[in-house]
C-alpha cells in the first residue's frame, strides 16, 4: 500500500546518492540463450560430443567427386593407445568405414620383438606390416616391393616406372597433434617403404631442419631418421641405465633381458623383424581355448577349473519390491524402538 512506502520528500541526501549508485551498477543484460536459441539448437554428432572425431577434417578426407561413381577413397588410419600402435587401411561408405586390412604392434612379438610396442621403431614396423599385408591382399606385393634397404632417405613409390599404378591412400591421424618427430610419422614411413603411395613430404620427419635464411634450402639428415627407425634412442637409454642403475635396468627391460637382447642387439632385432615382415605378412588367427561355462543360479563354473559369480539383473518390479521390503523393515524397527521406550516410561 502507499502508506507502507516512504514519501519522496522523506528520503535524505545520502539515501538518494546510494540509490543512484545502485542504479549505475545495474546494467542492461541481454538474454542470449532465450527460447528462440533453444528452439533452433542442433545437437552435435555423438563422436563430436565425445571428443573423438574431427568432422571438419573427416569431411575433407572422405569427400569424393560424384563423377567417380563410388570409387573407394582409401585412408591409412594411425592410432596409438597406452600400449600399442594400430594401423588400418579403410574406405568410407554411407553405412560406415569398411576396413580392408589392419595391423597392430602387438603382432610384432611373432617377428622377434618382445616389448616396446608403441615407440617410433614399433610404429615403423606396424606401418610396414599393414602395407605388405594390403598389397598382398590385392595381389600387388610382387609388383611393388617398396624400399627394401632401410636408410631413412626419401622414397616415393609413384616415382618408379611401372605398368600398374600403386595403391594410393591418404594419412588419417585423427585428433593427434602433427608435431615434428611424432611416432605417427614412423608408421607413415613404414607404409611408404612398404610400397604404398601416400602423398607426403619430409618436413615432419626426424632429421629435418628448416632453412634459417629466406630462400635457402632446408636440410634433411637421413641418418638421424634411420637411427629412430632402428630404435637408437632405446639403445642409448638401455646402455645408460645398465651403467648407472642396474636394478632399474633389470626392472624396465626385463622382457628384453629374457629374450637375451641388450643395447647392442637392438638394431639387429629390428632388421630381422623387417625381413620377417616382408617374408610373411599374413595375419594368424589365435587358437580358441575351447573353454565352456556352466551356470547354476549366480555361480558360473568353467571347464578350466575357475569359478565366477555373476549377479542377475533385477526387473523394475523386483527392484520396487526390494525397496518396499527395506522400508517396511525399517518401519518395524522404529515401531519396536518406540514400543520399548513407552514400556520404560
């Protein structure tokens, strides 16, 4: 009511100044995310929300001219996990990506590499393996041998004269930062030396040095790249650790020690692995163990003698009945406590 509010004449000078300062602090704020914003909001694709796919880069890689009549545009996909390197040759369709061939660095164990499945040398071997595997699948392994002498120098299979065109694909590195000397370039170099045509240059390879002066030619040290391909950094670390801390050396390189491999044998190990990959790049399926499982209620007994407990998932009605039973039991306990208190009084 008007009687509850003070009249204008009753405000003091200090009150007017305070009211004026508050009015100056309060600025006009425009509501940006209003109803119209949310009505027009488009949800991003699932893999964009999960931060797994760069769709701007993907659109450029899978885009194909309509006059090419659904010709397959192949990509060599290189990814690194915490323990291994994965290389895949695939092409895109409206149903999804179709994988033609794949190789994982954990397969290098059968080629004589006991450990170290995510370093630069392992990435090179994995790229070489997937290249020889896909060429053999298409019957091009005899036509395109690739670079059999690994020396780190530039090699482009498309420069060689041949009746057939080489198998072409583009490199897909996903969300990885394309830094100079990254392990992804090892996989690229392995695939190129294996006989695949992947458009690239050597500006990101180890051993490349940009020109300091404008107009001058850049330098590329092939020997520095070769050292990375044959695990030179691993060799140096093994030798340093063996001298300074033998206990730590035995813990870190236990698998190498078990395979009787020291720092001096690292290069020979990778050389033999390259030869074995070229000789037989086929994938070997792992044999199934043939273990059977018998279930009785929540207990599972396996044929290898192990037991496991797996709980059945309750239905909605069972969960509601379980909650109701807990509530009834709690109420009974409270009523029993109240009855005991009443008797004591």
